[in-house]
């Protein structure tokens, strides 16, 4: 059986956290060559590089980012364990690690996850949102995440047998800055032909639905940008660069925050939101709270 050298992992974690070998050596009270040597040994045992040098800086590789997340969890749990044994902590909070698809609007994510903070028992929420739904499936398989929030159910070719729980659905709204909205709204949908649009990439469900809607109305939008981050699309839309799309349940909030107007409401163009887990029957109390709250108030 292969064993992980936790001393080597600690030195790596400290370098990644402090940003340099010099700072880590100072924190660990060790010589610079000692810290560097231990990291090289860890890389050799893993068969992967954890850092690459860019100029005078050390930058984590993809494997380095993965190692840092695991190391962070390992040493956090270690501190909690010591605190519990020594009586410094009354109990460990329930932990919920959520993978968030990078195409989900941040406002929707905040609303979906907010019930976690209203539970009677404390919950430590860990959100990861640096990848696609497909990329999160591997972490779901090894319990690196407890739940994945997505705009689509898990596909049949998924790396893990997963269950997709529909949280809710809503309609779609097209927004634009006031002047652009005023010029387009009176003659929708004809006025949208050739209009500037800020659209999600083709991999998202809402983009596929929009493309079908455009085709059915013989609309050829001028796609000025493809933006997977909805917050970026909202910011570009606020700057007047084009029409962007959002769920209708956040219409009032976006209108107030970004000073944008409704161009059209596409109520039949549904956006759906899923919680994907490895459990057919959800047992995690935080996930149960998320699903029940969304069904009762957010998407009613």
C-alpha cells in the first residue's frame, strides 16, 4: 500500500498558501533548501509537478490546485480533531461541498443556497465553481463534492451514476440597457433580427433553447460576445453592449442593480435547475432544505 508523507504535504500546502518558498520557510522555521527538497520528494512520489515557475513566481499546476484543495481539507480536519479532543470545540459543523456549474447565474445560486444558513445546526458551506458540470462528475464519484448545481441533468455518459433532482424551473427574460431596450421592444420579435446579443456558449441549455427559439422566429442575432459567466453578461449588458438573457425570477433584482430594461419575456422558454447527487433519495439535511425552500418560494 502506498502512503502519503504528510510532512511533505504540509510543506507544499504552506508554500501554496504563503505564495513562496521563502515565506513558507519562515512560517515553518526551516531552511529554504529543506522546504524545496521536501516538495520535490512529494512531486516525485506523485509523479506529477505541483508548481511551475513563471518569472520569479511559483504557480500551481492543475494537479497542484487539486493537491492544495485536498491538503486544505486534511489540515482543517486535523485542527478540528485536536480541538474536539482537547475540548476546545463543542461540535463539528455539518459540511456541505457544492460544485456549481460555471453557467449558473450567481443570483440564482445565492437564492438556492441561502436556506443552508437558516438551519438550526451550523453548516460549513464550501462552494467550488471553476469548472463545468461534466468536470464536477469525477469529484462527485469520489465524494470530493456532495452536490452539483447545474442547468441540466447529469448526462448518460457521466463518469458516475448520479441522480438529478429538479429544484425548479422558470421562464426567461431578455434584458438590455434602456436606449437599446426602447428601440427593440415595440417590434419584438422582428426587431431582434440583427440585434446585438450577449449569449452563453453553445454548451449551455439556455443557449440551445435560445437558438431553437431564434430559428423558429427566423431571427439571426448579431452575437457580439459569448460569455459563460452570467455576471459578466450582466455587466456588459449594463454597459449597453447588447441584449442578455436571465431567469425571470430575478427580473426585479437585475433591473434595479444594473439599470436595465426588459426587452421581451419568453415565458415558454424554460430554464431548469438541478441538484445532482450520488443519492437517489437525498438525506443530507442541508440539501433537503435547499430543495424544499426552492420549491416552496423561489420557483412557485
